[in-house]
């Protein structure tokens, strides 16, 4: 199981890159986002094309549609809980989250909730049904590609700084 990759100086490198070489910064961020695409595709492919249970077949907030249950990739870095996150792959929408994680915290606090968890588990397996299996399979490759993109950006930044400071 792959955990988070900790690399020092990424935030500073990207900040300086954005200031000194905006084109290279944008290319690096595109490369990082592209590196996460296989994980996004695998997670999206693990979601059912139609409503997983009949109770999801409605037009409300928890109603099932491929656009309401979609996996997105965000880059650009966000700080939460003292950790700076460079790439985030997440399942958007209440229906998608409900499908993926129902039964994770409890077996359902009402008879209807327990029935929902039981039906989802019997048909699609235990929570997490889409995101974590895709992440376990794709994460090592994604992490290697993201670290390589950061290394390439750092090297390019060092070359730029070296040529700018040559007397």
C-alpha cells in the first residue's frame, strides 16, 4: 500500500517557477495532472454506469448520474492540517460518495440505512468500492510520475538560475 510521498521544497520550487518561468510552471502542472489521469480513469471506471440500486434512480441530490458521480483531479497545492497537498483525486457528488463509502463508519443507523449498506455490500463489495481499489492499483505509478515532474522542474529551475547568475 502506497502512502503519501513527502518531498521537501516542492512548494518553494513551484512558487519560484511560477514567478521566473510561468510557461514551465504551467507545463509542470499539466504533467502532474496528466500523471493522475490513470487513477482518475480507473476510479471513474469502477463506478456503475447506471444507478447502483433502485433508490438512486431519481433526480434529487443523491440521484445517480455519471455527471453527479464523477472523479476529478485538482492540482495547485492546498494546505490542510499542516500538510501541503499537490494533487488531489476525489469523487464528487453525494450519490458517488454514498455509493463508495456507505457502511464505512457504521452499518447504517436506521433500518433503511442498514438495508442500503447491506445491498451495496452484497452487490459491489465493502466500502470503499471505487476510489481506494483504484488508488491502491495506480498510486505507485502516479507518485513516481509526479516526483519525476517535480525533479524535472527543479532541474530546469537550477539550469535557469545557473545561466542567469553566470558572470
